[in-house]
């Protein structure tokens, strides 16, 4: 799988992913995501991987992610455990998968 983040070489890659669990499947998604979190946080190029559930709707998930650079992000999305996670997640969520939103940090 190739996803090209809209960053310049050497810049961090920041994004968030959102998805909604099917009714009655939220706890399964949360457990699956907890396992993925352990793996992703061990990646050498991962800076941040913070999964959340919405308070207003616990079927909705939000994951904030930051990677050292595009190469680290590419290593993340091609990791074998990520493919296992995505295959399992597919039957548990609505739609075709996570919706990704790319972020650019503000210089303050």
C-alpha cells in the first residue's frame, strides 16, 4: 500500500484517522485498536499515536498520529501487524475504512 503524505522531505507527518464502529462492535474495535497502539508506539519513527473514543458517541474513534518523516510513515503503513489490524477492522466498522485528515503544524 502506498499513501503519499503531503509533506516535504524530512518533515514530520501528522494526521488523524477517524472511523465509526458498527452498532454493537465498539468494544471489539477498542480492543483491536489497543493492541495496534502497542505495536505502533514501538516503531522507531513513531512520535505520537493517540487513539480516542468520542464521549458523545462511543462508536466513533479518532486517532492522532505523528511520524518522524514520510519514510517512517511508509514503514508504519506497510507493517505486517497493520495489515492484520486493517483486515480485522474492515468487518467491524462502517464504510470503506479510516478517513485520513492530513495536518500541518503551525509555527508559533
